[in-house]
């Protein structure tokens, strides 16, 4: 029986990827002399801040050019810029259908937790007016491994005091689906089914997410 839902944030509840991209593109250009493109951006989804910087440096063939201290400075600068961009977020930035879906889950008393790699997640939920929907938020700083490792989604279920088999995980990134599956939870992909082909159930976009369809597929 399904007892709880573990949510990714970026790409599932709201689209912060465009702000991450804007912030990284600026730092990459201004400080690293690297011009990134949308295909690099795809690789940054669900990936931690420092891992994102390392992907960009590798893309620009500059992976050996900076010390850890310098990298920390770039990452902090990117985050300052990103935080300024997300400070204007409001409930209007919730992806289509997700507020209704969260309301439906709340009405049926499901546990809800957040499994986002973002250290800014509490701030984003506050801007969206969704803080009270989530019983627990996994602290990404407490993790030894990022997605695709199962740790983050396993913690998301554990914080709700439910077994992995009683949890449904929702994700828009392939690495996230791998994390959910590795944790032994029911995986729901949101996005291109060709990319998210390992998901137990897939919806093309958030507007199509349906609790009835998830329950039916879970019971199968
Ligand atoms: P921060 P998610 C992830 O969020 C983003 O997809 C990823 O692009 C970002 O680098 C990561 O959070 C860390 O974010 O710099 O705010 O700590 O998809 O796991 O909700
Ligand atoms: Mg995501």
C-alpha cells in the first residue's frame, strides 16, 4: 500500500533549471571564459552545486586549472546570483497541476517529503507557498552521495517512517529515477519517456500527473 510520496523539486514542483542555467552561464562566461549551452545544462539537472561546476570546467577543458579554494569562490558567486534570481518566485511559479496534486495527497493524508539536491529548497518552497505541505525535507548536506545513488530517496522515505516499498518517488531526471529505483521505491518519471525509460510509470509533463493512475500502476 502506498503511504507516502517523496518529491524531487526542480523540474517536478517548479522550474528552477532556467535560473540555475542563467547563473551558471554568467559565471562560466565572466569568470571561467567558458560558453555553456543547453546540452551542458541538461547534465546539471539533479547534480550538486560543486559537481555542476566540475561538469562545466570539464566541458571547457579547464578541469585542472583551479584550486579547491578558487572553485568554492566560483560556486558561492553562482549561488549568490541564483538566490537573487529565485527571490522573486511566487505561487505562480508552481508547475501546472502540481498544487492540485499536492492538495489531493494532503486530503488523503499521505506523508510527503522532499528529496532535492538543492540547499536552497526551503527558500524555494517558501516562495512558492508550499512549506506546510512537506512533513520532512532531506538535508542535502547530510548526504554522502548524490543522485543517482539511492541515499537521498531512501532518506526521504525513512523521514516519513515508511518502508521504501510504501513510497512513491517523483523525478524529472534520469539520475533521479535511478536513485528511486535503487532505493526500492515506486518510480514516477515526469518528462520524456525515452530519457526516463527506467521509471515504473511516466507522465509527459506535470499537468498529466494523476494520483488515480499512480495508484492503478502501483497496484499492478
Ligand atoms: P543548489 P533538484 C538540483 O535540484 C538542481 O536540479 C541542480 O541543477 C542543482 O545544481 C542542485 O539542485 C543543487 O542546487 O545549488 O541550490 O544547492 O532537481 O534535486 O531538486
Ligand atoms: Mg529535478
